């Protein structure tokens, strides 16, 4: 029992001695600890002063849904029950569409086009205090390179331009192992020593300090696309059509311009796609109009010839009364005939191999289900074409889209046949009613009866002609009034505080290192020491009192 108490007291005494030893180590060498902390904190301060602050610039855009065609949304749910189209709603639904458009925004093609438009593959830097800063957008020199040649640049071209005495400028540069230099007194000047010709001109609006050197880096646009692509983020939000864009940068203005231009480039591409679709519809309508015009002229000539042969100037009152009574039935029959004709036109268009990779016109269709399928097919085709231009032929997503397009094209043809079948049934019913009318026509004199037949043909052709004229006008108006597909709801803005470097984190780490280094030094020094310097060390080592 006494031995246990003695051992416990000994352990407690050792702990007290270790704590006392630690305190003594700090108090005895506090100057070294203070000096070490000062040096490390100073290094951290220099690092913060040299490091360019990095901000996160973000923007939000709203994707406008294509609601130009009434009933399209309702039609999608109705189509879910059709064979082969059970997953059409999920495949082409709103959230999927937003994710697809976000993917398009984040493609290399979009980013590269933005970089080329702003000239961001050419970077201008200069010293400002301890930092090397990006000078965009106030650049002192204009660098011009051939847009086709710059895509072939291998190693980055580095230039240094510095004013020297007598209004002369020293230009030096390198590309890989190739180095070159020149002294010029006039601008513009062309550098031919690199892999591409570089034209340099001064920007009179940007003034430099005396002897201020500017470093210029000319990147291959594909390399800059890769570098900026790693810093660009494109995110979607659940249950909304909002897309959030963000970019980490040390030059806020450059990031703001890049995000704004990226949105503009996307909208231009979407507008081009819409114009292409409208142009396709316009061509389709013009072709139908030309055909109907010929048919209408033929009917008009038949009527004119009939009147001359029979010396008719006006039809009788009985025929007029009959034409007035058959108005409602005739209108329905004409409308049904128009729909059957339009369905036939579109079916012929789809079955033509020349139109295999073209969008399908959905003009003049009264059936909302068929209209919705065609619209979604066209959207999927545009997405496929965009992906085809930005990826390889072995891309699995491209293969999936091609499979979906083939399936949807077959489903459209099947749906056309179903719709045409329904229209034929309706037309036969109207024809039956028309037969009853014809029984009444027999009581009308022969000449008037024949004239009524001609008048019926003319009304059908006129109605179809006027219908196509209206669609052509709508198409023209659509071409003239195009609205951006993406609407900016939050302009690109940086955060209040930089995301790097974190001053408190850097300084805290430096303080820890400042304390740890001298502690480790003195601790190792003590462990390696072989002698005893004092009576206290002897007592601590031997655990007995030294007299």
C-alpha cells in the first residue's frame, strides 16, 4: 500500500518537474521564441503582400422555357401513355432541359469562343509593389496575331517590353528554346522570330511609368480554355430554371466580362438555332404556298371557263341559299381537309432521306400531342448537333442522343398515322353529312349544281392558302422578334472578402511555426546533451537529493 502511494507521488513529481521544465524552457529562451515568431509572422506578411487576392465572381441567369406553342406541356403528360413514349416527360422535362443547357454553357466550345472574342489568351502583367498584377482591361500594347495560326502555338510565347532612353523600347522574348530581342523606336512593329507573326502596337490611352516593364504571355486558346475551365463553375438549382455561374479570379473585371460575354455568346447561339428553325419553317410554308397557289389558279380558271361556256353571270337564289346553309359543315370539312393535307406534307418531309438530320416543321398542326413531340425532337436535335461539334464521335452521350432521335422519329411517324386515322374518321363523318347535302343539290338545276362543286374546291384551296399566308406572317414576325434564351437576374459580382489568401489562417500558421521551431531546437539540444549543468538537473535525473 505504501509502495503504491510512493509510486504515485513519484509520477506526480515527474509531471510537476516536466511542466516546470517546459515553463523554464520558454522563460529562459523567450527572446529566441519572440524572434522566431516575429520572423515567421514577417514571412507570412510578405506572402500576403505578394500574393494577389483571389475573389469568387458569380452570376445567376434564368432559362426561359419555350412556351410559344400552346398546350405543349399538357400534351407531354398526355403522350406519356403512348407506346414508346412513357419516359418522354422525364427525358425532356424541365430540370433535364436546364441541366442540358448548363452543360452547353460549360462546354469548351462556348468558353473558347468567349476567350477569342475578349482576347483573353493574351495576358498582360506588370509589377505593382510586391505583386505582379494582371493589367486587363487597361493594356498598354495591342497584340495582334492570326486567329488561325494562334491555334497552332505549342509553347507559350513570353514577351517583355520596357521603355528605355530616347523614346526607344526594348523587346525581348522566348518560346521554348527560341529566344529573341529587339530595340524599336516606332510602333507598330512585327516580330517574326516566334512560331507565328506577332504585331505589336501602342495603346495611346494607357500611360506607363518610366522604365515600367510589361510582361505579355500569348497562349494557345485551347490551353487558356483548359486553364479557365478549371476555375469556372456552372450549377443548377432544384425545381427552378435558374443557372448559377462562378469564376475564381485575381482580376475581378476580367471575370465579370468573361461571364457576361459567355452568356451573350450562348444567347447568340440559341438565337441562331431559333432562326434556323424559323427559316426551315418559312421554306416549308413557301413551298406549300407555291403548290396551293398553282392549284387555286387552276380552280379559278375552271370556274371562269365554266361561266363562259354556260353564259353564267350569277348563280340562282336557290344555290345561294344552299351555300349559306352548308356553311358550318363546309367549314369543319375544310378545316379537317387542311389538317389532313398538313399531316401528309409533314409525313412526306420526314420520309425524305434528305431531311434525315434536319428539324421537322411543326407549322399548322392542331393536335397538341404531335406538336409537342416534334418540338421536343427539334430541341433534342439541336442539343445533338451542339454536342457533335464539341466532342468526338465516340462520346457515349452522343450515341445515346442519336438513339433517342431515331426512336423519336419513328414515334412521330407512328403518331402521324394515328392522328391521320382520327382525321379520316372525322372527315368521313363530315362527308356523310355532305352526302345529305348533295341529295338536296340534285333538286338544283345542273349548271348551278356544277358551279357549287367548283365553288367548294375553290373554298378549300382558298382556306388553305389563307392559312399558309397567316403562318408565313407569323414566321416572319418570329424572325424579327427574338428574345434572349438566358435572362441575367444577377449581374456578375465578386464576394465582399477574397477567398484566398486567408490572412488569419496564414498568420496563425506562422505563429505556430514560430513557436514550434525554437521549441524543437531546444528540446533536441537537451536530449543530445551528455552532462549535467546544475544541482537541480542532478536531483531530477537521480531522483534523490544531492548534498
